[in-house]
C-alpha cells in the first residue's frame, strides 16, 4: 500500500483509505486520459499526497507533484467539493504545456469528506470516440467506488489495487450481466480463448473463465483478481464492482506462463547437473583420500592430498550452484568454505595459526567462481604449509574486494617470507603453476607476489558482467 506522509495528521482509517485511493490512481489516470492528484487540506493550502499521469495522453504536468503544496487558489473546486460532498467541475479551462485542461474535483470520505481527487483532462478529449467514452465513464464510476471507502478484495477483505498492464483488454459489464463494451484487445483475447461470436452483447458469464473471474463481482461490492486456465489459455481477470456493473481488465498470460515453465525446467535441469557434478567430484575426492592412505611415499601422499583439496574446492562451488536459481554464486561464501576445508585438512583444530576471511564479493558467474575456488585453495594451502615453522603461531588472511569490473583477492601471512631470489615465472611449485594458469590464462587476470613481513599474493580478475 502507498505510504501517506506521516506529518499529515490523519486517523488510521482515513490514512488507510487514502493509501488505497493512491494505489489505484494510475488506473484512474489511464482510464480517464487525465492527470489525477490526491489532495489533503493543509490549512488554506493543499498537500499533494500522490498523483498519477496517464500513459494514454499527454499530461499537463511534466513531473510528479507528490509531496508538494498547492496554494488554495490553484484548486478552488476541491474546497467546494469537500463542502458540498459531490464532484465539482472547475470554472473554465486552465492552460499548461501549450494545451487547455478542464478540471474536476471528487470528494474523498464517507460521511464527511476529508480529501479530494483532482482530475485535469485535456480539451482534446472533449469529443471522445466509443472507446474513450467507455473508459472515461468507467473511471468516473471507479472514483465513485473509491470515494466513500477503500476498495476491498472479495476473497479476504483486504484493500485491493490494480493497474493496466501492457496488452490488457477492457470489458464493461452492465448490471444485467451483459457485456456493454469490449476493447479491441479484449476481443482478441476472447477470440484466442475460443469465443467465436460477438463479445459485446454477450452474457459475461459465458466468456472463458468468467464464472470465477467476473461473475462473483457482479452485484457485489469489491474486487477480485483471478488467474484461470481455460481452452489452453491462461487468462488473468481483475474485476471491480461498479455502481452499474463491473469493470474487467483481462490479460492473456499464456505465453508468459509457458516461458516461465520452460525457464523453471531449464533451471531444474541445470541444478540437477550441478548436483551430479558435485557428487561425482566428491566421489573422486574420496577415491583420492583412500589412495593417499594406501601409498607408502610421503611425497605421493602429499600430492594426493593437494589434489583432493582441488577437487573438493570445485565440488563446493557446484554444491552452491545446485541450490541456486541462477548460474551465479556469492563467491565470499564459497571462499569461506574453501578456506575452512583447507585449514581442517592441513593443520587441524590444534594449530596455532589463525586463518580468517574478510570482505565481500557479491555474486559471480559459475565459471569464474569455480576457477577462483581452486586459486583460493592453492594459495591458502601454500601459506599454511610454507609460511610458518612447525608449531609456530601466525596469521593467514584472505581479503576479498569487489570494484567496478574487477574482483580482487589477496592472501596475506605474517610468516617467514619468500625465499631469496624467488622468481614466480621460474618456480617449480605445482600449486603456484596451477594458480598462474587459472588466473592468467583462464580468467585473464593478474597475479602478483610480494615479500617483506610475510608474503602477500594478490589476484585481480575482470568481471565481464560489471563492465
């Protein structure tokens, strides 16, 4: 529901009423081919609580006036409407943006009016065709419904609001239940749903889905929105009871629902693929662990343990993707889980080395996340294995940062630093070779290593979706 400015002192019931009127202003504006503003007295002036400009006509005002104050002499018909308790037309035309506009004020309130809806319509609409006349009449009746109290949903009694959607059809149903007017879009929608005869003049209850989408509002006070599957079509009815019938907005959602179902199937398939990939990678990791326990060589056991971490890191990404609606994951969450995996596997709970992850990344695409997960595993593994003497205390920090078009991660330790004459290009360390290949060749990023008090490895990779 629209929020009404708190500095305007109003009882809760009136505030709720105004909120419901404000939520329906756009529908009124489009149907009436006019700018509409909801005004509340503010001393001798008026406060614009909400307004709506029509998508169906050139509005008299270039921008929204919501929150502004209008002098009393700018809308004298509003004061008169409140005093008389009925709609009051403005005295003569007003001119704005090179056109003349006629004004009309509707009082808002049940027994005593406490607000007004001011409508400003171009004189060009003074000689409307059949469609314009039908829409304008419906807008007047809708204002008559909203003026005494909120428009309520027939099913749950809550305030009801709607607006026109692209491609909507409009039906006006008379008190007798016959269709008094059908817009071209409405006729097209009915034709697609199997109606062969004339729509205008037909009994509304015979239209596809109308028994549940239209009939309940006929002769009742209130409104309802219903989605109906009928004749291999999906129709969305929004029906509002008027003093003399029902205003119906009908939308054909068949293609939208079909596309949504196709997307759901594709997403479910992709999630299942990620689930199976994760299971396969976890199986590979388990096989590597079993093999590591059986080999006699410490060097082979160590190599297998490193390979296990790499495979497990990739499995973590696919685990998160299996529960995601899109091919994207929050990489900070991935990184934290990878670091925890490496720390537990390499140094255990009794280690005196503190390992921490700081920073945020937001979501990144699956391919980038998978490669970076292996990079994080390798760099943290190297830091824990080589930076500190056995049993020595220390700190390893993974710092994450996202800038426009780039993700940066840095692994810092306060250990013994780089060996003398260290050359990244010439190193035989397999882990660093894998990191270089992933960062520079796969992700088209940069890798730098700096010594000093400990070691800092910085990785920067471009993010195409941020460019």
